[in-house]
């Protein structure tokens, strides 16, 4: 059975990513929509374009 991918909100509630990391990922995506997914310190990768 495939493991469910957590949402950004789930990761934030569990303190696995910070507000600053979410902002950085969003800013990077807004500057270049073809940017690579943002890698957080916890190792999670946030693909803002895909999340939208």
C-alpha cells in the first residue's frame, strides 16, 4: 500500500517544516515557476507549483 504524501499544512502542524521554509519555497516559486522543489532542513521537498 502506498504511503500518503503529507500536505504542507500537515508538515507545519507537526513542526517538520517552519513558516520561514514555507515562505522561502513560495518566494522561489513566484520568482521562477520552473524552480526545483524546495528542500527543507527536515528533508521534505515542497513543490509549490504542484501543490497549487
